[in-house]
């Protein structure tokens, strides 16, 4: 498997535009701003990402801490979602799902302008991406086919040799 | 005029361009669009709804105002007719808007099938894109209502594992289902997806590497076996010359 691209490995904090997005969203909630804004403020300031060889990790929270760890090989599907505000800011959500039984995404990677690169990166490491790449080489027939052909050739050898040295009559 | 409007919408909503093919699959990618029948189907359904709305809400006020005027209730009749005209006005304005929304939905809708994955992109204001690999697909179903049959389109649902927690809320679709809406040849598409699902030869759960090795042998052994075959053939030729 190819090495972790440095552009992905270096991702740690969300882009400052995420704070702008949070502010706008909080403003849209109207009076609920008083409750929503502090929550989003702390979420933005504590949000950390880590992409390593095996999986992606995400944590946030100050009083109630949450941490989501996800292995690339368990990813079932990847969604990109972006609303108007997000696109105007150049952001997008990457929603990653595993086979766990939750109806919502297991991990929502938000606040990163390189969301498309992340989607491609995750796609190349998710379940089912390289199976075909190393499982089916069109130039090479399946192992069993070749083994059967070898057995047939060995039969030819035996028949030819038996003509030179006839098998000893059964005692 | 539509082209100019399209450019305007793309600009204002910052709609990303046509989705790219998932990396590593350029050669095998097939890009589908929703069939033109899908647009006609959506339009037909919507026009029916509009007509129903007009008959149920607009007409009673206008007819009512005439009836009331005939009864001599002039003041109430005027109020009624005003409400009627406002409803009719809103209804008329909603026509081009609704038409544009449906046509935009048709324009910004792509389905990409590669040898190992499926990508669905849809939406203008909220842009949604889903990428899944066939190794994860559990179930493929085709759904077609009577109206859809009339317009010769169907929806293909591709489901991956997971996604419990009951039915998704109305208006929301489960994240584990990719829906290819309004496909003209749904059965061919279903066969294409199923054929690619079958090729991955695992149950769609667990680590695929082990299964792959046990099922077909790893590619290195397959190549080694080819070499053994070559040598055995040479041996057979020698033995046959000996026997002659």
C-alpha cells in the first residue's frame, strides 16, 4: 500500500473558516444563539484530526469529550455533503460510514478545505478498493486452471515414458 | 435562456463541476445520467399536484366570491375574491420556480459505475455525493411505481451493510442506500452492478484479503504455477521424443 500522503498526514486542526461557518449557523438559530454559540466555540477549538497508517481519529469536547476512531479497511461508504454556506466558504463535510448499525454517519469530517482529497484518500484505502487490483490480474489465469493444465502435461509425460519403459506386469 | 440561468445558478450556488471518476478506475468508468423520462415523470407528478392544489384551494374562493355576490353579500365576496386572486398569483409564480427546480435536479445528477465502485452525485443547493465499493454491497433492488412505468424509468437501490436504528425520518434517506433515480434501463444497470458485486467474491463484511487468498490463490502463486506449467510442457515434449 502506498505511503500516507504528507498533505493528509499533516491535517490536525480544522480550517479557521469552520469558525466562520459555526458563527453563521449560530446566527441563523436566532435567540438559541446563546446556547449554540458556546457549544460550537468549544467544538471548534477542541476539534483535532489525526490520519495515520491504519485509520482516522477525531476528537473534540471540553467537558464531555468524544473521540471517534475508525479503521480505513472497515469503511463501507463515503459521502460528501455541502450546503450553500459551506460551499461559499470552500468547505464540505466528509461523512464516513462503517457497517455499524447506526443510521447516521460514524464520523463527520468537517471544516477541511481539502475535503475532496480526503475523500479520494479514504476511497483508496477503504474496503473493496484494492481487492480487484491484486486479486484479478487479467493476464494471469486463476491458480486452479494452471494447476489442472500442469496435471494434464504430467499425464503426457507419464504416457510417453511408459512407452520407453513399459510398466512392470502386475505380480 | 436556460443556459444563462444554469450558469447563473452554478455561479451563485457555487455548485461543484461534474464529479470526477474515483481514482484508479478511469478505464472502466461508465457515467450515467437520469433518463429524460425521469424529468417528464417528475414534471408530470408535480403538475398533477399543482392542479389538485388549484382545484382545492384556488377555485373555491373564486367560485365562492361569485356565489356570495349573487347572494348580495358584496363585502364578503370582495374578501373572498381577493384571497382567491392571491392564491392564484402565488400558484402562477410557483410554476416557473417548480419547473426550474425539477430541471436543475435533472441537470445536476450523475451516476458513475467503475469496475469496483459506484458514485452518486445529486443536488444543487445541498450537494450530496456518495461513493461506495461493490465489495460492500449487500443488496440491489429495483423499484418502479405505475407512474414511473408510464414514463419508462425506475429507481435502482444499492444497499450496503449497517444502517439500523429503524426507518430513516421522512424526507431523509438512509445513509447506507445509494439510490440511482430515474434510470432508463434499470435491469441492465442492476445486472451490471450485480456482476461487479459477484466478482468481489466475499460476503461484504470482514477482512476481504483472507477470503481473496483462499478463494483464488494469491496472484504470486498463480504466476509461479504458470512457470511450472511451462517447464512441465517442455518435459512432456522431451519425454514424447524419447518414446517415439
